[in-house]
């Protein structure tokens, strides 16, 4: 959360960099709803909490 209480939103390139994945893989994750995202106009944004939840689920599934 930011100071004003809103969730921080990441762009697709930012998610790509954090996960070290390609653009099509990130869009596939969003399309399959494995990675939550929202539309802002024509752009897709991923809330930071959604990315953290995705990573936590991946770690849990791997163990």
C-alpha cells in the first residue's frame, strides 16, 4: 500500500523483470487468472499484492 492507501500497480514490463519471464508468459498467466490483474484503459496492471500471492502459491506448490 502507498501512503494514500491505494495499492501499488505494476506494469507488464515490471512484472516481467521481477519474475524474469517473457511478455507472452506474463500475459498467459494473467489470461488464465493465475496472476490477478486489472485493466486501466487499454493497459493491464498487476497489484503488488497479487504478484506476492502468485509467488507464494508457486513456492507452496513446489514444496
